[in-house]
C-alpha cells in the first residue's frame, strides 16, 4: 500500500517537472513549441480516449478554431461513455405545458420543417438558439457562434457580433410574447463573451427541440 502511494507521488512529481519543462521550452522557443504542441496533445488524448470519433472531432475543432476562447477542459466529455447527442430521445411537444410549451410551439412556427426555404436571418436564429441551448448551464462562447455563422475575423467578426445581438433580440421578443424569458444576461467580452438560456430546464427543452429538427445538421456536434 505504501509502495503504491509512493509510486503515485513520484508520478505526480514527474508530471509537475514535465509541465515546468514544457512551459520553459514554450517561453524560450514559442514558434517551435506552437508547432509540436498540437501533435503532443493529440497523441496524449489518443492514449487516454482511444478511438473516440466524437471527442476527436471536438479536439480537432478546438485545435483549429476554438482554443482562442474555449478552455481545453470545456471539451472533455463528462463521462467516457457519453458520446452521442440526445437525438435518439423523441421530442414530443405534448410532454410540455405552460410557457415552455407556448414557446416551443412558437419556435415550430418560426422554424418550418423545410429549412431549405429559410432566409439567412431565420437560419442564423436557429443556429444561435440551438448552440446556446446545447451549451446548457455553461452556455456558448460568442467566438464559437461567430465562427459557426461563417463570420470569423476582422470587420466580419464585428458583423457576427451584430448578427448575434439581432437574433437574440428577435428570439427574446418571441419568447416574451409567449410569457417566457429566453436568455440569461450574457457575461464576458469579445470572443469570450458567453451566452446562456435563462435556466437549465428551458435549455434542455430547446435542445431536444432543435436536435429533433431536420435543420439539426446545421449545428455542431454536442460537446457532452
């Protein structure tokens, strides 16, 4: 028992030293470190997760896009076996009542089944609402929303911010007309600004709705 404890202590110490060394190398030669770090992360996660296409996709997205505003811990699955979205759970509006049911019915009218007929405004509203709902209690980063809308940098990023603001105002008004509060107050700034649904129950209900919609293919994979 003592030997096992000593072994764990030694491993922990080694990890601390490795992290110190990596930090030193990154400071001395940042360009080279930036080149080799992605491969190091990918190899380490492959040993840890094995063949997990869902996490591999999340990691690839993080390395190429999301890392500028999303902490790595945000993409780690909560459970090694939770790798699919809740699209297998049937969505039935009859399960709901009150303001949530009224809001979901209004959303069904706002987003007709034939999404190929949607204009850009409706499509953006669906993507923004869906991604924020899929973020659950953590919400969704503005940078990730802007990127998904194809509005990723420079002046275009500012346009993306305006698109998100306009979409949220329109959706919040729709919710208010159905006696529901849709969005919580956003926090943070720039690409790290976080948008959330008013409460976890409402977020889950909307998530089930958007994932049951044929337009769910416009949304990114769930990070759960």
